[in-house]
C-alpha cells in the first residue's frame, strides 16, 4: 500500500480527451446538449470547456475503428453542474436539442442519494452523465466515513420545474468524475487505490468507486459488461488528475516508476496508463 498517495486528497479531475470519427458532430453535441463552449478549434482538434477552463478535448482520428464490444474504456464522462436548477436546464437541452428543435435520447435518470444524475450517450456511443451534487452534509456515510450510494428513480417533472432555463453549462461546471469499464476489477482497484492512493468509497455489485479525499467518487470502475480486451479504438484517449504543485508531479513520476509503471513526460506533466491501457495524465492546475 502506498504510504503517501501519489494522487493527493486535494487533486481533482481536469480534462478528458476523446478520439472521434466525426469532429463536427461531436462538437455540436457537446456544445448544444452538454452546454460547453468551444475554446479552440482546428481541422483535427477541438477543445471545449466553461469560463476559459478546458474540460474536453476532441481529436479527429478517422483511421481508428470504433471501440468494439469487448474492449475496456469509457463507461461515462460525468459533467458536474453547480446546482439543481442547472441540472434542470441540462434536461431541457437534452429534450429540445439545445436549439429549440428535435430531442436527444435520455438513457437514464437516477437519484444516488449523494447526487442527482442524467445519463445519455454522444453520437459515437460515448457515455455521458450530467449531475448535480446534494449538499455534503446530506451524503449518507458508513461508520468508517465512506460513502453509501443507491440508485433510485429521479422525478423528472420536478427537475424540469426547477430549471433556470440557461442554454449553456454555467460557471462552476467541471468533470466531477470519470467512470471506466475494466477487464479485471481487482487489478483496476489495486492500481487506483494501492498504487495511486485513491480511497475506496464503495465496492458493490461488480463496481468500485474511488475518490481523492472524502468526495463520493472521482473514478468509477465496473466489470458489468464483461469487457475482455485492453482499451483501444475510438472513445476515451486519456483523462487527467490536476494537482497544486510541480513537486507532487515529480513525486508521482518517481512513485509510478518504482511501481513498474511506464511514465512519459508531457508539456505540462506526465502521462501513463492503467492496467487496461486507459491513458492517464497528471499535471499542475
């Protein structure tokens, strides 16, 4: 067990990056439905976010095939909005396609005790969650302080009634967590908890939910769909943890190397991969 977490309690999820086959279609979806703003755009790459903060990088790669049903990878990217009113507005965007015409398919809606969540998929099948947290003092906890969560129906009529009607994701929107599909839940849990030092908040029904600090989860892991091959194809390219100082990045690089994890340098931090080949990065915020 790592004595000092390589990813500390004050780390957060930064950006996520997707390999895509149709850049225009994906940009339109994340702008109109999720409500992100296009911050930069070339023929092959687009960066979207909120208030100047980048959250999502889309990279065109037409030569890469779809992910396929056996490969590990993304279950969903979860965009956290700062209020229930903003979540209601997201529901309205989903139902009217963000432009007052048509509708997008909502695949699920749940009350998890700690949060309320809407689920859908982007045009290339990448899972998307948009959610709002309940106040922390209302989160149910076990005797050891870990989080407990349930999956209950969400009252969509009540959520619509609370909408603030905004057409874009508001200030304070972040990627709250990333949920992954793994080929080996025990190996994934060992990597994220024992190697990186995240705290296991909940382990249940073929899934594990881990966090930095006492959040309900920053990384979800599941083996629900029987994935048997390493990550590959279109979909999640990488996601990142952001930390407060360069010394933490340097310490993490050394710790990962000591654990036998291959590490490469990036312009602003380091890159590595989990046991399923899912790309991870660590950089200063």
